């Protein structure tokens, strides 16, 4: 629940940019993450989901200053 609070504390426009800027190893490109969950990570939060293009598992770590 804490990870979700941290995620929602980011400006909406910035969250959209992060969602659309995830690297997919299968596509070898920057993609949009879909069907993601937000989980705690030692440096902030992590988006854990799927590549919009191929469905491969992708993740994005977002560092948070506390």
C-alpha cells in the first residue's frame, strides 16, 4: 500500500511519461507497460507488468527521494 501512495504522489503527467518509457528486452525498444502492479523497491517503487507490443514481462524502477 505504501508503494501505491508513493506512486500517486508523483504528478500525473510524470507518471504517464514513466509508463510509456519502459525497455522491453524482447522488442529491444522502449515500450508502454500494461497490466502493471506497483510494488515496493529498495530505492522507491517498481512497476511490474507486460509489454504493450509483445506481452513480454517488463519492469520499471522509479527512484523516490524520501
